[in-house]
C-alpha cells in the first residue's frame, strides 16, 4: 500500500519569528553603492594626508619677534586643534557611510544565517562581531574584494543627481544624504563618489565649476583614477591644493582651475604631458614646479592675477605655446628664455612691474599681439624690429622715453598704443611712415609737439588718439578733422615745401582747410581747382 506523507504545518511561533526577521530586514535603509564605499575610503586617506601636511607645516613655524613664546605656543595649539577639527568634520560623512555599510553587512549575514537555519543548512556559520569602534573602521579596509565584486555585479545606477556635470552615456549612482549646508553644492564625499563612477564609466568631460562646497579646500586623492578624462573644470571654488595623484589624468588636455585659492602646484603636474590648455588665473600662485617644462604640447597658459614676482626659465621649454597671459602679477622682468617660445602668438604682460624687455623678445617671429599696459618700461629693445608678424603693440601707461627706429621695421603693425607716457615721450620715430598697415595709433597724454614728415605715408590710419598731447603741427583745427585729414595735411605740407612754393603758414593752412571742406561737395578736379583759385 502506497504511503502518502504530509508535511507537518509549521508552528505559529516559528512563522511569527520568520515574519519578524523579514520585516526588520526590509525596514533597513538601502545599502551604500560600491562607488560610495570606495569613495569613503578615498576620503579618509585624503583627509589624513591633508591633516599630516598641515600639522607638519605648523610645526615648522618659528616664534615671531615681540611675541611671548608661551602665547605663540597657545596659538599653535589652537591652529593644530582647528586642523584636527576640520579633519573630523571632513571624515564624519565618510565614517558614517562606512559604519552603515558594515552594520548592513552584519544584517546580511544574520538574515543569511536565519535562511540557512530555516532551510536546514547551518554548516559553515561563523560568529559575528559588531563591536569594532568607528576609529578602527576608519583606518582599515572595510570591505573585501569578493564583496566588492559582488556589489559591482548587482547594482544599478542612476544619473539624475549629476546632470550637467558629466558628459557620458553611462550612469552615475545616487548618493546618500550628506547634510550639506549649501544648496546644490557637492561635499567631499559626493565628489569622491562621483570620481568612482566616472572612473568606471570612462567619461571624458567633468565640469565642477562653482559646484563644490565653500569649505572644500582639497580634492580626493582618488581623482588620479580618471585616466580617460579629457576636460576638467574646477574653476570658481575654494581649492587650495591639488593632490599628487593628479598626474593620473594622462588623457587630460584642457584643465581649468581659475578663481580658486591654489598656493602651489604639485611636482607631478608636469606629468600631464597631453595638456594643451591650462587656466590658472585668479589664484595665489608664486611659482611653477620644475616639471612644468615637460608640457611640450601646451598651447594656451593663463597665469594672470596671481603673485608671481618672476617666471622661471623653464618657460622657454614650452615650444608649442601660442598664448601666454601673465597680467596682474608682480613681475619685474621676463626671462631671457622667453625667446625660445618660438610658437608664441599672443603675450600679455599688463599690470606688472616690468622695467625692460629682454633682447630675446625679437626671436618671437610668430608674435602678433604684445601688451605691456601699466608697467615701468623706459625703452623698447631694438630687436622688436625683427617681429615680422606683430599686429598689436600696447606700451601705454609706462615711462617710455623713446621709441626705437627699428620698431618701424615691424611692417605688419596695425595697432600701436604708446599713450599715457606723460612727460617722458616727446617724439615719434622719424620712419613711422614705414608702418603702412597701421590703422590705430594712440599718442595721447604725451609731450609730442610735432609729427614726423613720414606720417604722410600712413594711408590706412583711421583712428588717432591725441587727447592731452600739446601737438603744434598739425594745428588743432586739422586734428579735429580726423586721422586721414592729418595724413593729407602732412602730405600737402611736404609737397609744398619740396616745390618751394609754400605760402605763408596761415594762408597755406586755410587754403588746405577749405579744399578739404569743399571736396565733400565738389566731385571733379575742376571744381576743386576753381575753389582754390577763388580763395
């Protein structure tokens, strides 16, 4: 006889216990993503490195004069305590996330043990340890490689949290709440998590312009993982230092970090050999690392609005450089090696303390724009006549005493500004007429009284700024008629002198003046001749 076996129903207390286990497990918050956990570990390492550096720098400081040693000691202790406090604040979010992940892994193990017990498989169990303190968690590897790989295979990511920051077809994981005090700005923790996702997605552009919290003065050391990144914008934040790991961005071509608080660049910066565009303006930089000369592919470099007192000679190694901006610094001179920047097209040195230019400036055969506004220059090197492509030269607001005749060999010059040299500049070069392409000329606020005869050859001159210059020849009436009227006046004056038929100065001027006025109403040479005869 066949026997039919029926499974005994589970006791009610057993079912209630299982249901409670399930309810508790389902009530738990979502597990942090693998990227968030990796980011948290990176943050702890970053903050520790920054803390060690700041404490070491404080230890090097000496007691200032007229300050009691004990008082200075108290100040140093306050500074060190402040460093530790800031580090604690920066670590807090990362430690919270790591501790949360560890606790949730403990819940995973508990629910797994319960599942094994219910199914009758209780072998291989190991005791759980939930007593590790946060300090220990912060210093050890909190998640094993097998667990990481498992998490990588199971997680799905969303990208809405970082729309506009990353250009990529991949997703970016959602981040847990950070308790940010600045709406819409990213904490160190969120940036670290973002880096982890970009490193895996292969994104090529990252824009964090003005997106970082004001208290965020450093970047996660994990930023070096972004080996596929081509463009990085960190401008308009409060970053004070770049981690040495920045050298890992081997594909980077465009780097914008203007308007921050950078004090220096790491020695590894020169390893970013594919850079073509670097904008460092509006920081607190005083020097460049020796490795900077390795950036052979650099085309555009902006160092304006910093604290440079000199440029290192390694600047001459940037042979591909086309645009260099060092405006608004404290430069007293340019290095002679500037002449080795053979590709340079645009050089802006306004608002500095430059007293003279090196003769090597004449080697820049590709140079088209040179601006030296508001310096202390007394004279220009004669080698500037060797600049065949120079189109714009601004030496206004200096102490210029003379303009070398050689400058007139720069025949491509279209815009020349030597205004506001006040009592120093008294004459233009006699051969200025050689600059036949000249369109704009500013000689305002100087002591020039006469224009050279060759001025008559400036047939393309359309703008002449001459305010506050005591010009006597041509007279003021001619000057008011514009640039070409002055050119014509100078041509007529020379012609009349050469033919030895020049009338008195007053009659000659009025004859010329009336011919200019009447020429607007009379079109034929016969009409113009009739007017002159009547006069």
